[in-house]
């Protein structure tokens, strides 16, 4: 993944479930393609989520419709805990 943006989102991300470290939301591109993919990594121990793209589609008029943000997907995944089940 070619990383283009690196920042933390303290108000949205829980701390690392393994070590309590700060979570970092990463945004990048794969093979130079323009669509963004996202993942979250712990800045302390390196635990990370899978990489998720933003889901988009075109309507019948050719307009782009956002289905689900890749960032939203990985934030939900990262913030999920066993105690939430």
C-alpha cells in the first residue's frame, strides 16, 4: 500500500485492545490507483486491521454514489470489543 495520509483520530478510535497504545487511521492507495483504502494500526505494538476500500457505485445516470466509507468500516472493526457482544 502506498501510504498518502497518516493521522490519528483520538475522539473516534478506542485505544489498542492489546497494549492500550494510540490508534492511527491510515489512508493510502494500492498500486497507484486513485481509490482510497484504509486501515488502523497501533502506534505502539503495531496491531492492525485489514485494509478496506471505500465502496462506491454508479447510478443509472453515471453519478457516483458512496455506499460505505472504508474509514467507517475499519473504525467500526477497530472499536469493536468482546464486551460489546
